[in-house]
C-alpha cells in the first residue's frame, strides 16, 4: 500500500467535495486522514481565505454549488459560512479520525443547509458518534489538532484539502486527478517540465505593502 496524507478542515466546501472524489485514487493508496485548522494555515502564510473577499466569496459559493451538481454530489451550504469548525475538528479526533466519522461530520454540515454550529445539532452528532462532548476539551485532543496543523505547515501545506505523498503536495479538490496520475506513474512526474516550472525565477514581485511591483533586473 502506498501511503498518502489527506489534510482537511470541515469548514471547506472543497474538502467536502474532495471527500467524494477519494475513490478516484488508485486502490493501493492508503489514506491517512489529518484534520487541521485551516485558519491556522492562513495565519501562518499571511493569506486570506476565499470567503474573506466579498466578490470571491460570492463566486466560490456559486461555483461549489455548480460543481457539486455536475459531480452528482449531495451538497448544500450550511445556514452560515464561514463558521468556526474547531469543535467539529476536535470531535473528529476524539472519534479516532476514522473515515466513517469524517464522512458523517461532513454530511452533517454540507447536506441539509442547517446551522453548522447549532448546539443541539452538534450534541446529537456527538451522541451519534459515541463521543461525550466533554471529551473535546481534553488536552490530548487539543494537542493532536495542534500537532496536525504544525506538521502540515512543516510540510509546506498552505490550504485544504491537500494530498501529500513522498513530499509532493496536491492542493484542492480539483487536484484529485493530478494526484491519481502521480500515483499511477509510480509517484513521479512524467516529464522534465514539472521540474523546470518548479524552479522558475521570480520576474516581478509585489512589495511587502502590496502597493508597488518590484521588477527583477
């Protein structure tokens, strides 16, 4: 079996869509499911999430709805988004981060349009998964989520969902087929152009303030 790490956060509609595309990976791939805090990745890399830019938020939500329809995936945005996924991430860890628990948590958020953080809904989800809600405050659960996020950052992960195999990263639900091709090719890129573009020099870069463009001589 070939190991691959799948980093995800329940707040991401792309992670939910990617979950339904995992079956596109070769059968000999063994997935290590790693819940991480997307907000922690954004903070570390100094990025803004797609829902934090109003025009991009509107487009992204519509695009996800369209893509889910095209893929035949049951999908409906929760009543409010973005939401704080911290409790769902901790619940996932407390439930052993099993594929079954992960699928159930994603489904509870992304299929019926309800409020993801509604206490009654969340309590019911905890009971369904057999996890006492008080367990989520355990230091071991909190530490596991922090370690997952720190490990992802150490490997260069900057967004979710992301596949990692042999040090190579595949970001986004739309990279699922690229990851599958990479595994099929024996965990390697098939031509030298991949190496060339990975080492391209920077031709121009914005200043730290983002107000000016600095061109390389």
